């Protein structure tokens, strides 16, 4: 019996921790691309909606859990990592996130999350994004998923807006568009 219990303990099973309210380590990735500045269906911006969801996750940190906060703008940035005592610091870092720049380095953010959560029990990644990431499928194609990843979409579809025609006219030495 002692040998079986020792083997069980060395295997570090995760289910008792989840059932008994044990450790839960979450990496939250916030899409900080320019598209997140668009209006969300319920009012406010998509980024504001994403911040509200992330704030809820930070508020749910258990006594032995932690949150790692990552912004995925043109470059992925690790903003902060803390347990329940550091929740106010995490919320301040979250509030400072702004939508800027073209693109969102979700693949880089996932790499940062994996590194931060490596070996931690109950680890998961939550990505909060508007999904306006056309190159994401190509970036993640064939990528192994060592941690569970939960995608939480914000916002709705937007009409595509683009310049579809451009003409120039030469008027006596000056070129006009």
C-alpha cells in the first residue's frame, strides 16, 4: 500500500487539485492589435470588453493559483505575473494595455505563456481576441499544444473597408490624386 501511495504521489496527478480547489495557473493573452479599438456590439471597444473578461479571470485567482498577463500586439510582451496578493498589480498592468500597431503576435505570446507555465500544475492559457488575425492559422499550423488553450472571442464581424481604386491626373506639371 505504501509503495502504491508513493507511486501515486510521484505521478503528481492533477485531478485531486482541481476537485479540492488546488493550484490553477492561468496565462491570459490579450490581443492588443489595432482592430481591438473597434466598437464592440454592447458599447465600448473590443479591448475594453477583453479587459473586463481578463479582470474577471484575475479576480478568480485562487489562494494557491497565479496569473501571467501577456499583451499580443505587433510584438508579444510579458506584462506581469502574480498570485492572489499581486492581483491589484495585475489589474493595473491590464488597465495600461492599449490597442496599437499592426498585427498581433499570438504565436509569440503563446510561446511566452508556455515558458511561464512550464511544469506548473493546473496550467492553462486563455486568449482573448477579436479573431481579426488572418495569418494566425499559418503561424500555428503544426504547432504542438503543450497546454490547454481556451479562445474567448470579443466583438463581432466588421465590414471590410479598403481603397479599391486610385487614379492620378497630370495637370500642367502637378500630379493630382
